[in-house]
C-alpha cells in the first residue's frame, strides 16, 4: 500500500483519488531541497543576467550575422532604442549613460554561478531520477487532446485541482524539458562563443553557430524566449495560487484539501 504524505493510499488509486484522501491540514511533499535551492539561485542569477544583459545590449543595439559586425556594417536588424555609445548610429541624437563596465562584470559572474547551479541540478536530476519521475511525460499526456486540454484550461479560467497541484501536466513537463535541455544549453553555448578566449580554445563551437556575431544574435533570441517563459511561468503561478505555489518552492510542501463527492 502506497503513501501520499502520511495518508495510506490503496493500490491502483489515481492521483485525483489519492489527493482526496489527504486530510484538510495535510501538506504533501512537492519539491526536494536541492530543487528548491537551485531554483532560487537560478532565479537570482537570471534577474542579474537580465539586468546586466540589457545594459550590455544598449551599448550596441544592432545585430549581425557571421563573424564580424561593426558600426560601419549594415546590420541584420537593430532595436529601435538609443545607444550608450556615440559611434553607434541608431537614429537618435543623444546617447544613454554608459554602464558597460559593471554590467559586463555582473553578467560574467552571474553566468558562471548559473552554469554551476545548472550542472548541479542536472547531475542530481539524473542520479535521483527527478527528470524521469517528475518531468518525463507519460504517453497518454502526449496525445493532442491531453495537450490541448492542458493548454486551454487556463484560458477557461479553470484553476488546477488538488491532484494537479501535486504534479505537472504533460504540457508543463514538455515545456520544462525544452527549457532545461534546449534553451539553457543554447544560451550558455552562444554566450561562451562570444568570448575570445573560449573561441580561441574551441573554434569549432563558434563555427557551428555561424560566427561570433551569429552567436550574439542567437544569444539575444534565446534570451527573449527565456524571458517569455519566465513571464508565462509567473502568470501561471499567480493563476494557480501564488502564495501556495511560492510556499511550496520555499518549504517543499504544498497544502491539499480533502475533496468530498
């Protein structure tokens, strides 16, 4: 006989039924200690990277493709914002204060802390089976009806049930895997490819991305994708219950209520 929190769950009981067996004051285990610690460290680092990245971007808000890109070259595209450097032609008659010094230092330090935290999370996830148990979707969750239901439910203003508070749905699992396995590695790779030292040691890593300026352009778009993910993530947390979800990521447990038929 399995257990959910401290409640006994008969064999074959579904998650929805199991959640209903918990007493009104039961707080079920939701996140491990390592997941919580790496989550908040990554959150702090991401905010530092976002702030410093914006300051770095302002110094040259033009993007190119290939190995080189200067103020004399025609950009692939440019952002409609002023620059913090007078030589960068943006169409504005003024420049912003140059904050390139501290922003680059902060970006570098926060990036390495985020990378080391990510490595710890990834290795731990493989060793403990976190990815397999919590993030790998079941076959039934990958069907189009199941994915569409998970996508449309928030738009119908249907709050998650007690059972859904204890696990992710298929769409959430796929999204987290995409962020962890695709977006995070790509933003790290493209960031390292802009480093002259890294490019000298591993020139193939820059060549595969199309050049240093191509790496910068890719880095920008992946960063935008991560910001969009963050905004959607925060919106979903607020919709599902901000204090309960945030509390679960702090204490590791989430309150569940007993559901009567």
